């Protein structure tokens, strides 16, 4: 969200789990289901309209049912964990899909499933791996592209699509080697992975390779040949957790506070007169840079001493905590 003021801030809701960057390997099996608003998909992804978690039909239990079609690229299900670009790290994103040709509709939609990596600094510097309705594996970015031969996909088999991006750096510190591959998991989805096909590309991108806030996401459609999605996987250098559906404010789902910047001044306004409200500003490593008590509905802080970058603004009282993220740009 851009405003006609300097510095510029962009903010979104974030969870309060702030960790020093570390290597993680995370999976979502879509087996945990309490209700339509309390399940693996709702709790660990943001957005993704049209995708619906089922309690059955998956590889080991539940799965995601896909819609017939969607607004590809705008309706992705965004994973809560965001990643930090770093040389020498291999980032892996994966999704399993059940191949079904009964609803193929190449005129309206030509991708069964897609995996995305997208840097916050410039979302146009994305990397996408897809299985097309034609059976090809496709890699797409703004300056690199590749496609495999047509795969011999079999009806009702489970397949695993992997997007592997190696942040090698290379001679100019901007090289990313990209591999997209598909493995056959058999009718049950639990057979040993059998390589079905792959394609490779090389990307030179100084933004994605060093971005502190890389978003990964998944999308799928039955019109493209993916009836169900299951077993999402994401490995890499973790930056922080961000998930709107895991909101931390428990009072009538209303925001605890609002904020904006004007000429290096952070203005925080409380929507309600909570007592004993504490405010903290933290960096992306979870270090507290500023803390104080809020005693008025409007409080002003001078941020002149803070360098440009990403920060978290957190308010907590005896009932709840709410955290929002912003980026400071002069």
C-alpha cells in the first residue's frame, strides 16, 4: 500500500514469532482438521480462494480440493513462513497433486499446479514452476524460461512437483540455478518417488537472491489436471512467520491499533482505551529496538535513528497481542 508521504511504509498483519534466520524444513500434510476455520490450510496459509481442505482423499488423510479455475497468480495460497535470500542455500518448494483428466479444459486454464517464489522488494522478480495441462513442466521468470518434453502422466496417480532454486551467486553474485522436476508417487501417493521429468534454467537476479522477505505460494486447478493437492513442502533460510489467518488479536477481531509515518515520525493510534498497553519495535531478527508504554490514544515516536529496512511494531496488553510489519524507505 503506497501513500504520498515520505518515508514510505507498507504493512501487513504478522504473527509474533520472530526468529533469527535459520535453515528450516517444513511440511503441511493437511491432515489436521477441527472446523472450516481451524485446519491446516486456514492456519498455515493466507489467501488461496477456491482451495478447500477436505478431511479425506489425501495421501495419508486430508488434502486440498482444487477449484475448476482461478485468477492465476493473484489467488495463490501464500505459505506463512517467509524466507531470507542467502548465497549457498538451496530453497525447495514442493506440492503433491492427484492427476485427473476428466475435467481438463485447456481453453480456459492450462496449468494443473504451480509453485511460486516472490521477493517482497519487487514481486515482478518471481520464479514459477508449473505442470501444464499439456503435461509439460514449465519454469517462468521475468528473464528466464524453460520447458520439458511432454510427461507420460497417468490417470489417478499422485505426483510430486518440486521447485529447487540454488542461490549460487556466481561471478556477479546474482546467479540462481533453477530446477523443476516431477516424480511419480503411484496410485496411493506413497510409492518410492520415480523420476518422470525435469527442466532447468539459470536466472541472474540481484533482488531475489538477497531479499529478506521471500514469499512462497501454491495454486492448482482441476481444469488443468490436478484434482487434489497434498503434502506441501518448503525448505530454506527462514526469515519470519507471517499469516493473516493466525491473527493474534482476540477481541472481536478488531485491530488493537493503527499506525502511519510522516517525516520520520511514527504515529500510533489506539482504537480502544486499553490500560497497560506496551509497545515494541523489533527488527527482522526479533531484537527489540524500542519499547515504551502507551498512555494516550495517539503517541508519536521519532525513527530518524533507524536504518532503512523491515521492522515489526507490536502492541500487547493483559488480554491480547497484535503485531504488524512495516518497511521503512526514505
